[in-house]
C-alpha cells in the first residue's frame, strides 16, 4: 500500500464520517463547522491530484464565502437548536434501500475501481526536473486557456455577474420617496459664509 | 500568444452585440433618471417598455440583414445558419407582442421597477445565445444566464409570500437540474475529452461504425441520461414536472407569460440541436427517454388538470400536456420531426399569447380603487355576459388547444401524429389521440362555465387597453383564419426549419 493510497483513504473516510455528522447534528453551527471540515478534506484530495489552483479556489469559494454565509444566516436567524425532531427509524429502511440501489448502480456503471483511477494521475515520488522546469504551472495553463480559447465564454460569465448584480439590487433595494438621504454634493458645495445668516436677509 | 478575433465572427454577432450595448445604455439611463430628484424620481417602467419595442425593431433590421451562410463563430462556441436567423426574427416579433401584452399590466400590478424590462432584454439576449450554442460549455453558460434572470423575475414581487415561495422553489429546483446538466457534461468530457458538437457527432459516427451501442462506455451513456434529465427538468416534462404548477401559481401573471412563451421553445431548440446533431447516433438511448417523458406528460398533464381550481395551475398542467405532444414530435426521429416541433411551438406561442392577453385583462374591481387578477376557474362564470369579446376569444383558444378541426390547434396535432406515424410509433399515437379526446373534456368544461353557468354577482372588469386588444385579436384571428390557407404558414415554417 503506497502512502498516497493511505492518505486517500484517510481523507475520504474523514469526509464520509463528517458528512454523516453534518446531517445528524442538532446544533446547526456545529454542523456547519463539520461542513468546513469536509471542504478542507476535499481540497486536500484535489491537491493530491496536483491541481493546486482548483484546491485553493475550492477553499476560497466554499470555506471563505459559502460556509461563512451559512454561519451569518444562522446567527442572524438566531436558531439555536434545530426544530426538526424526527426519528431516524422512520426513514432508515427506505433510505438504506434507496442508498444501496444507488451505490450498486453507480459501481456497476463506473465499473473500474474509483481509487485506482484516482491514483493513476498521481506521479511517482521522484520529481522529473526536466518536466518541472519546462512545463507550465497550473495557474498559467488555466489563465492562458481562459483568456484565449475560452475568452468569449469568459465574457459571457461577466455578463452573468452583471445580471446577478442587477437581480440583487432589484430584490433588495426598496426606495421610498419620503426618506431623507445624505446628498454629498450639497454638503460639499455648501459655503460657510451663507450657512449662518440673519433672518431679515430673506425678508429683504 | 496572439488572439485573433475574426471580423466575420463579429459581423454575425452584431445583433447580440447591439443588444448588450443597449442593455448597458438603458441601465445607465434608468439609474440616472429614476434616482434624479430634479425630474421627481420618475417611474420609468412604461417608458422602458416602449424603448424595448424600439430596440427590438432595430435588431429586427440587423438580423434580417445578416449574411446567409452557415458558420460557427467564436472558436466554434456558437453557430449560425439561415433557419436560426428566421427563428431569431420570430423571437423578436413575439418579444414585441409580449411587451404590448404586459405594458399596461405592469402599472396595474404596481411593478414599478425599470429593471423588469432590462431583465427582459437580457433574457432575449440569453435566448439568442442558447439557440445558437454549439458547445457543451456554452450551453451551460447561456442556460445559466437565462435561469438567473428567471429566478430574479419570479421573485420580483418580493413583498408577496407567493412570489418569494415560487422564486425559491424555482431557484432550488433549477439549480438542482443545472447540477445534473453539469455532471452529465463532466462525465462526457471526462470520458472522451470533447465538448464541441461537430467533434461529438464525428466521434459518435466513427465509433458506431465499428462498435454496437452496448460497447460504448457506460460513463458516456450516463452523461447523456443526466443531460437529458436536466433538459426535461427545465421543460417541466412529466416525471420532473413537480415544480412548475407551484411556480406558475406564485409568480405574477405578466411574468409567467414570459416563462411559458419563451422557455419551452428555447429549450426544445437546444435539445434538438444537441441530440439531433451531435448525439444523433445514440438515438436508441434518448428516444426511449423522450418516449417515457411523452407518455408521462400526456397522462399526468391531462388527469391532474381535472382536479385544478386555479386557472394558472390549470394552465401549467395544460402546458405539461403540450410538452407531451412536442415530446412525441421529438421522439419520432425523422426529418419532419424538427419541422413539426417548430410548427407546434409557433401555434403554442400564438395560443399562449391569446390566452394570457385575455387572462391579463380580466382584472375585476374589488371597489372603485383596487382591482385584482382573477385566480379561480369558477370566477369565469357568466363571462359571456360581462365581457363577451374575451369570452369568445377564450372559446376560440380553448377549442384550438383541444384540437377542434377548423382551428389551428387541430393542424399542429395532426402534423405531429403524421410524423409519429411515419416512424411507426403506432401505440403512442393511439394513446395520444385517446388522451387528447379526454383532455377536451376539461377545456370544454371551462367553456361551459363561461357560457352556461349562472351567477347572481356580476363582476366588473378593468377595461381592456389597446395594445393588449391588438395582441389578442392578432392571436385569435390568426388561429381562426389559419384554416383558409394552411399551406401558407405550414410551408413557410417548413422552409424556415429546413434551410440551413
């Protein structure tokens, strides 16, 4: 058993156990922390495939943005304990049957062993210096592809971001006419000589 | 590395480019004027509607004057041919009709955000991108663009609980189906490393010469099943239809019109592009999937519609029924299948324009100040006396949906059945004919409620405005007088769908 295989089994088993913990815990803050643990381990798995950029992206997007967003929502909603007190026995039979069917089908379809496929991509331990020096790094390869061959799709993705901004503004900003707002132009252009004056100046 | 932008690519892309630039300009214009104290914070929604009509007429000229040749552009992410040009033209005309349809209702429904029409232009842009997509990656990007707009539009009445519920439901299920789509694309790409449509079709042609379908790697077939499931989700075909009645019930009627009219034809066009060209060699697999979906959507779309009391839910199940018929056209894999699909979609769009024009104009006064949209089917009683014109047009449209002979709906079903018979799917045709006979029952039940039921309380409706009346008369007259010269429209649609 090579060291990569041991590492893979460790990470994968941590992922499976902690994903069970995520759905079984009553306290939602703890379950999100376990979700972060899953993301970390998945990022480590991606790192094993030597695609560092994807692993870092995974961490930034999922841990940095989505998990933190979840935490914010839970803290804002102030839900300490989950309100769903259900018994597991209700679902365990049908759930396990469906799960076993799904697993069997998946392994029939993807008939080769997943972890051997996985380990095919991992290079041997000794670095080939020739290869290391003259090959592009991960980010370079991704960037050169994104900005040349996939440029148009990339621009469309930018338009999607614009739509997301418009949508967020439409759904959240509620403009009322009677609210007094700060007008910076008026504040800045105000002259201190005119700001304090006698009333009779107007009367004239 | 030098990036070469082909001038001819830009030349073909000019209508979409113009659309994008218009969006930016209108966005700046709207933000500047609607927040301007000097102009008194004007409500720009009606103004934006007319600006959209002007924009669309300009793009109509641009599209008609685009060159007639078949090509792929933007390193084969998108393609262009002659039939696409005419379908884009039809989309623009329908878009103009849509603006006329909703322009008075957005003020009645107090939808005072100018971004509504902006999102509408963007959705037309994304529809153009979807129907001209030629790569698995650009499918994902352009579909996501359309869906994101529609999630926002479903939730746009954010103070209403119905609307937020509908938007959330649409969002979650839409994202789920997009996940399936991405997983399917990833499986196909992981197996053979190809995403382009032409490359896929070449690959499958060469592989099917040597091997039978059983020897094809199962990952590939799984990917195909996932992609088609995602499409069925988006089309709300029957086993995956659960979200659509809830979404249709919750969202505003003027926005549901947009969903019903534009999404179905777009996704079907994409489906035909992907499965009819690139994955055509695997038709043994996906024909079965479409047959199952056709069967279920005919069955459930008819029998669940019996139980509905709300008109919008009823329309949702009716549209599921329509999807079943179109699925029949798709699953009869011959050259006429595509053309009968386009023909069915055109008449479907006409029917929906008419039915929503009449539904949108049925707003009754609760008192002199407030009016609200009619929701229940039972509220249609004695519409024949309170609003005879709309009652008559609903009569024509429902006859057309159910397929009573002289009206256009009959010819669509006829052509679909004929193409289906050509590929010898006899049992499906017999089943579909029986189902459509049963379905006439509930369409005629509404006509009975409109014409023969009695009620002591007469509702008073908001008068119908000119633009909506224009759309309604356009649809109803075209549906009625279609039988005078059916070859004219049938032949023109045949030409549109077969020139390349």
